[in-house]
C-alpha cells in the first residue's frame, strides 16, 4: 500500500492532541507525518509527496455544537478561508464514509455521546486547494472540545483502524455527489450510515447560487461520482436550476429522502 500523509498544524490544539493519541497507540506504518507552522487551511500542499492525505483538525462552532466530523474541501464562491475562488480539491469518498461509520460507532459506545457529541458529515468548504485526494477529520466545538482527550482518542483510533483497509480491502460503496441541505448534511450523513453510499463533494443550499456547469463538473470528476443525490427539500428555490444542471450530466439522479424512506 502506498504511504498516506497525515497533516498537522502546530497552531491547532485539537490536531496536536489527536496526534498525541495516535503516537500513544502506535504511529502506523502506512503514514507519513507532516507538520506545518501555518493553519491547515493555508498549508502549501506542494510540499507533500503522497497522493492521498488526511488533515487532523479542529472545527470551530459558533453555536458550540460538539461534534466529530469529516469533510472534503474547496470553494464554490469566494475563497474566504484558504484555497481559490470556485475551485474544488480532490476527494477520498470511501475513506470519508468509513471514517464516518467508525466515528458513529465509537461515539455511541463511549462517554462522548452522553456528553452531547454527535457525528456528522460536513459539506465541502474552505482551503487549501489540493489536486490530490484529501480529507479533513475534526473535533468540532469550542476550545473545551478541542482539548477533550476522549474525542481525540476516538479520532485517533478511527484513523489508525480505518485508513489502511479503506484502500486495501474491496469496497462496495456507490460514490456520489450531493446537492442541497444544510452545512452538517444530516440526511446525507444518515444515508452513509444506513446504506452503501460514499459522498465526494457536497454543495449545500447556501452555495447553490454559485453552482454552475463547471462547478458541478468539478464535483463529479474530482469525486469519481457515479450518481447525484439531491436533498430535495434542501434545494429550496434552486430546484429548477439544479435539476437542469444535473440532467445535463447524464448521471442517475436520486433524492435522499426517497432513499431514506421519507416523503419528498
């Protein structure tokens, strides 16, 4: 198996704690560690040799939502937090889905669930811009959560246990992209946890105004997607525009509410 880069910012206390827990368990042989002085969203990825990379990171929640999250990166509009305008990075959909499933099991069987932590898939957002396959795995909340040792340990265990087998064992997930819904993608999260789907890029409802033919093409090609999944209720006033763009791709189009057995 080819080596995979694990990336840590020295400015990120959550990332530092996750790395500490990984080292306590035993640094995996498949990994190469990169540490950067700058924040993760501004890392110069040209210094990373490996074709696949995982960022250990924090997620800041203004509402103080306690979470364990995974997501892909890129910007549908202006690059306010790293990266470049209207450009998306490469993805690791299978790894993303396997991380999410493992986090859910570990969170539910640990003290984290009782302390209000939830597990969720975030939509595509922020930088840096990286053409290679890249994924962020994060402790979300405030500084209190970023210093939570149990949360850091769950992420460390997930990275160690799930990364290698995601690339060496046969996977039966259908790779898809998602359109619509909120930032924490609740229905897309449920779909991954309940059925064999793996999401690459997701464009939330707040970014649908930016969506055009080029961005949708980037989403599909950089994800390797075989289908498009719509959060139909979460498309709001953009339904007609989104359907037209999706139909032009020729890919199968499904509604997440139907897949979950909800009325759409």
